[in-house]
C-alpha cells in the first residue's frame, strides 16, 4: 500500500468506516448501497392509494415547499408521475403569504382549481388538522416528508423515515430522497422509463446537498450518481443553463459547487419571490423561457444578498444588546424581510457562537427562524414550549415558528434560563473543539495526495473533506489579500497556505507565540497550465508545548 493509500485508510478508520467491504463501498465509483422503498412505513399503502387516484382520472397535485429541497422534490415526482398521467400539477406555497407546510387556505385554492388528490413533498408531517380539513372537502392525500415528528401514534398516511415506529435503515433522507423513494415504488408497479428514474437523480443530488443532509449511507449513493449524471452532460436544460450562468462547469460540478453556487440561487426564488420559479425552470424546454427563468433567479439572488446585508447590519446591533441579557439570542427585527431571516440568524450564530433566533412581524403574528451551535439542540429547546407557538417545526440545528407578540418575552426568559442551566452543566458548551483527521508533516503534502483524497467526494455534512494538522509551524511570507485583514496567504516551507477568515486574529497569534498548529484541507490550485497543491486553512492555534 503506497503512503497516500495508507493515509486514506487511516482517515476511513478514524471516521468509523471500517472493514474492507464497507470501505470499498464508500470509495466505489458506482456504489450499490440502497434500500427498498417498501421498507418505509406506509409506502405500499401510499403507492396503492396514489395509483387508484391516477386510474380514476383524479387531478393530482404535488404540494411542495419553497426551499431547494421542496422544489427538487416537486420536480422529481412530477417528472415520474407524468409518465402515467397528464392530469397532474403542483402547488408551492408562498413563504411570505402562507409560510411552511399545509394550510387550509392553500387547500381551498387547490380545490377551487380542480385538485382532487394531494401528494405532499418535504412537508405535511406536522399538519394533521389540515389533512383532516382536506379530507372533509373530499380531497385524499399521501404525505411524504423527512422532518421530525411528535412522538405520538400516526393516524394519517405519512411516509417519513423519522415517523414514530418507522424502521427504515437510514433516517437521513432529504425530502427529495423520500419523494424519489415514492417514485421508485411506483415504478415497480407501473411502467416508468428507466431513463426518467435515472435522470431525476440530478435533482435528488441537488436537493440532498442543498438541505444539508448527511452525505453518507444511501445519500452518498444518490449524490454520487446524481453528480455523475450532471457531469456527463446534464440532461435537464434548465439546470444546465443555471450551472453555466452561475459560472460553474457542467463537466466538473462538485457538492461544494452545489452548496455555494446552485442551492442559494434556487432558495433565493422562494426567499424574495415565488418559489415555483425553480419548478418552472426545471420543467421548461424552450430556450427563451429557460434563459428568462435563469436570469430572473440570479437577479433574485442578487437582491437577496442586498437585503441580507441590510438585515445583518440591523440585527448584529440588536444581537449585542441581547448578549447582555443572556446567552440565547432572541432578536426582534422590525423591518427585515422574513425570507432572509434564516441566513442572517445563521451568520450571527457563527459570529456570536450562541443559538440565535430572529423574529419579525407578519400581520398580527411574528415569524421566527432559529439556528444553533453544535452542542445545543434548538428543536428540543423550543419544543418544550410548543404550546406557545401557533406553528412550529425544525430539527437539531434549525427551527421555524409563528408566535403571538405577547409571548415573545416569556419565551426569551425561558430559553435563557434553560441555556444557563445547560451551561452550568457543561461550561464548554459554546466552545468549538478543533477536530481533524490526521497529523501530516509538510513533506508528506503533495499534488498526488490532494488528487487521491478526491475519493472522499462528495463532501459535505458528516463527510467533510479530510482535514489535517501540521504542528510546530512558523508561518513565512505572510501577506494580507485584497487590502482586507480577513484574508491572507503564507507559506509553511514550500507549501502555499490560504486563509479566508480571521486572518488578523491569527496574525496577532503568530506574533505572540513561537510555534503554531495549522489545520486545513488540501486543494489543487490551477493557474494556466500549472497545478499546485495548497492548504486551505480552517483554524490555527498555539502549539500546546509552547503555550504560555
């Protein structure tokens, strides 16, 4: 085994990927790991009910969500079910006017437009009242979702790996993964072209990455095959044009490209306008329509960035005020567009290292969006006060809700009290421990190693790019980039290092300590015809033997 292969094996072992077969599957170009759709509780019943509706000529409505997961879920099921019926359409609720999930008003609109059978994607698990309302109007429904559910018996036809009692082997599916499973199950009972089943994997990959689901287990298979389809030419003309206009390469698209280049543009449509723009783009076939939809999506993303910066400037001031009251930051933002609350909450959470919720007025109610630090389950924290919310949902790292204004102050006090108790039990609650895979010597870093490490792709949640530590470092040739003290370049011997955050802080650290430990991932910098390995620095810290 050559040294690079030994490094790969060590990383796999450290990450708990052990055994020759398991490692071979993880590294395989064509992974085989997948589970039968029928292992999901209610899948057989859901397929039968859906096919009965199609056979009866009922008008089918795919009810999605306004984020990238919801949009791609909608597209996946539409493309599969259109092989069986033309009497099918979709509905994406407005983030602003309606909010997340099922709503009686939306169901009324669907009924007025002739809808007779609803399939939800990426939503519906927490809407038993709305499901009952639809049934009272004669509208049957199958719910597909992946969000957390109350630990109570489920009486509705819900297909969700997180449903109480569900024994599906992998709980990390995105909404689009569950929708795809429904499509697969349908294809086992009706003739669906294999080409369609394969091509929609492009959208399964996009939605899974965009929703920040773990890129392990079955998701790794989905994303590997989906990106492979895209990089072999991208069959969907709308997605292909969006990739091009985003300045990316359809022949070499990575999960990171999707996270930072494609997903924000799809999400921006729902944040500052109507989310069905994404569905329209991915269903369009005429070049002029595709161009118009793409450019509109990019314009909305630019507008989102502008609103986001304005909101951040307002909220960071209030965050500093909240910080004096307690460790849970609950920020009231009066003039912030609610479509960008989550992004701003996430940015403040990263800077303050505290769980952060931003609430903004929406009529007589307030809408709230929360983001949390690694060791604090924000869903569990707020779920204790579920009765004070009009609507509530989320997971460990993020949540959303609507609340009456007069409940906000008591909620703030309760959350600060609870967090204080957690902090008393764990004083290091907010401290980010630096994690890494292996120690490397500078002379072990090579272009060949950087190329070999690409076997870990697709990288993302729970499968980050391998991170290394280089110890006893004296950075040389340090210079800041773009006249900005946030960015810097330096060298460790002959190894080029790039730092995209906190450069001034680390520069000061370098002045005060003889040696530093440098952490980062390997990257290949291509300039003209030259390819060179570089270290993308994530953290720096004083070498322990030389601290103080």
